[in-house]
């Protein structure tokens, strides 16, 4: 069961709703790595995660988690994974101690000492009602619970959204520590690309239900670039080389997906490296070709 | 592990519903306290000076209150679960719970066990309340009184069955509100139909010329006679005679044959209830994407 190379393998997953289709998506999360799942709101990140977790039935495709089938071995999988959603799922009248008591019964590998350590680290009170927690404290509690039952895979859906940078950093550090164990993996969906740029090993970019990019973060960042030029220079660029172009008052900023080839072809032009959020924005606007 | 999971689920559900449930029973205990004070006052305090008629009136009032609470027992648990489902949706626990290592059967069983336990305790307290109420008016307690409570329990189970079939399928507040409206409208509609049927039955109390029917006149006169001469000797049969216009004995005879059927009916209703809970909690999110 532990003999797997990818913590998650998604092949041809399709889910149809009125007005939205998760369209034949495939990607892998390698074991021992953290994958950033990027996309704007409504792109299909949460739907994909719900499909992975069998919260929604899929129309087509297969999902393998920790080397097991996500439907046939659902129970075994869920004992070995932890999920953190963007919204706090614990009732306000419970305390952190109450949640520990509940999860101790639900997870066979629940570790009281680890939970206590996580609560102490995040400075979360045991006896205070969750209703009196701040948003940051609530998210920390969810993460403390997720990291206390020996999960081999963490799946997080917009877990850092709405948190201040200090708390986000604290949480990201914790994830990096979690990854020290080579058997641990993380799938982290977010539209805060700076977080992913900091910790992700690989990224998958989804837009309108389709996967546009999936690969190692460093490769994605290295292959993409932004040509900054005048409008007259821009006219000489081959549209086939460009993802999309942002037109400004001063000129044009065009994204290329093969920076090395573009550097050879347009040797007189400056090609800047692109950040993940820029890559996301240029891809989102790919159908418009030109935007401002 | 399964036992541990069930314990954890039960504890969680109990913690969420106990406030509503216990407060309702605290009211019954409060009433029992009133009775003790009444008895003490009658023996040693001001009520010692009450004449027989006044005492009978006070005893009857307390008895009616006790009967109301006794009737409440079997339905005490009815509202709590519907409220809990709403709380689970509001707290985002419902979605989160599908990411936990809990099978649909365990989820349904935990809910069912808690309901049965709450109803069993309610039922016992009701039997106690009913015995107390009958003692207040010097009526003998009989096994049929327990079966009458079982009838109330069955009606309550039927209502819960309709409620669960509609409300438990909701995965978001919008659907919950819609389903709850259907449920409330259905119950009100059923109440109106029962009321109209009762009114139609009541119309037999009057003669075609609008005067009170001779049978009712005779029953009322019999009852008044007994009330005037020896109110302490009024028994259940006298009340039933009054309500059935002199056919009390026949009515009780029929009821004696029908009441034992409530036992298998209760079992059947519990089985149906479990199936409804399981099928509704088993289903994944089938609704539109906005629910996610």
C-alpha cells in the first residue's frame, strides 16, 4: 500500500454542472512534494478537490490517492489523509479539547501529544470555545488537527486565504516541517501565488475547468517570460509565440511560454522572468490575446 | 476502531443536542417540584385550609400539566436532530465530515442511536409523568397508558420520518430552507386535514335542527351528575364516555385490541427512519456548484 510514487494521480477527471464542466483533467502530485493548485475563483479547484475526496460523484476519470482507489478504498484513504478547507468546519460551542476528543475516536493514528504540541505552538487555548476564536486561530486549529493524526497527505483548499501574512508564514513553515518526512505530500489549492512560490515544488494551473499548466515550479518559472517592448516592436512578434499581451500606455508586455526560444528569436528584446501570479493573469486572458 | 468512531460521533452529536433536550426536561422536573411543594403546603401550609372542590381543581390542573409533559416525552427528541443538521450545514461540518474516515452507515447509526436513546429516556420520563398525573386525580395507572404514549411516539416518528426525508438531503442553507418549508407546510396541511375531519365528526354532536343531540345531552348529564355527587370517583371511562357520547366501553374495547399493534409499528417506523437517514446522509453533493 505504501508502494506508490505519486501521492495523488488524477486521470481524465470530468464533472459536469449546468454552466460549468471540469473537463478531462489529469495531473499527479509526486510523493514527498508539495503541489500548488492555482486558479482564479470559480476555476474548478474546489470541485477538483471534492472529486478527489469523493464528496461529489465524478462523471468520468480515475483518482488514485496514496496508491489506492479513491472510491473502493475510501475509508482507508481517509484515515491517512488530512483535509483543510477554507471555512472553519467546527461548531462554535466546541473547544479545542472537544475536537481532540472527537478526532481521537475517528482517527486510528491520532496522537494526543502531537496535538497538544501543535496547540501550544499556535498558542491556542484548550478550553476556550471556538466561537470566540479569531479567523486566524480557527484556521490554525484546523491545521493543528490535520497535523495530529499521522496523515501522509495534506489536502488544503484555500487554507491561507484571508489570513494575515504573519499567520500565513507561520503556517507555511509548519507545512515545510511536515514535508521533512519524505513520505509526506501536500496538495495546496490557492489563488495566493506568493505562498506557493515560496513553498511549492510543483504547480498545476487550472482555468475554467481545464488544466493549462502542470509541472515543476522552477521549470514553469524558467520557461515563462515577459517581453517588454514598444507597440511597434510588439507588431513584429509572432502571435503564435505569445500566451497573451498586456497593452499599456508605454508599450506592450507579452508573455511567452518558451523563454529560451523567445530569447533566441527576439534577441534584441528584453525578456523578464515571470512570477506565478503574472503567469496566472496572462493565461486567464489568453483568449482575449490582448488586454490592458 | 469502529466502536471508537461510533463513540466519538455519538459524543459529538450529544454535545450539540443536549442543551435543547435537557432544558425541555428541566421544565418537567420543575413541575414535579411544584407538586412536592403543593403536597407539603397542603399538609403543613396554607393549602391545608382548601375545601375538597378547590383541592380537586388544583390537583386536576397539575395533573393536566403533567399529562402534557408526559405527552411531550416521546416527541422531545424530534426537534433536536433537525436543528443539528442545520447547525452542521451552517458550521460547514457537513462537508468536512465527508473528508473524515467515517462510513455512511456509521454516520446514520450514530444519529439513529442518539435519537433512540433520547426517545427512550423521554419515554421513561413520560411514563413516570403520566403515573404522577394519574395519581394526582386518584386514577389507577394501567399498561394501556404506556401504549397510549407509544401511539404518541409513533405519530412523532412519522413526523420525524417526513422531516428527515425532506430536510436531511439538504447540503446547503438554501436547500435546507426550501426543504424545511416543504416539511412545515406539509405538517400544517396534514393538521388542517385532521382538524377538518375532527370538525366533521364533531358535527354529529348536533341534531339536524341545530340543537344538541340527545346522546350527547345524556352523556353530559351523566358526567355532570357524577361530578356533582362524587368528583373523586370520576374515572377515565367517564371521560371517554363523555367524548364518545356513551360509547366509552365499546371504544376502550376497540382500543385494547388496536393498541398492542403500536409495538410492531414502532419497530417498523424505527427501521424506516434508519433507512431514510442512511440514504440521505450517504448521498454525496448532487446539487449545483453554488452549494460548494
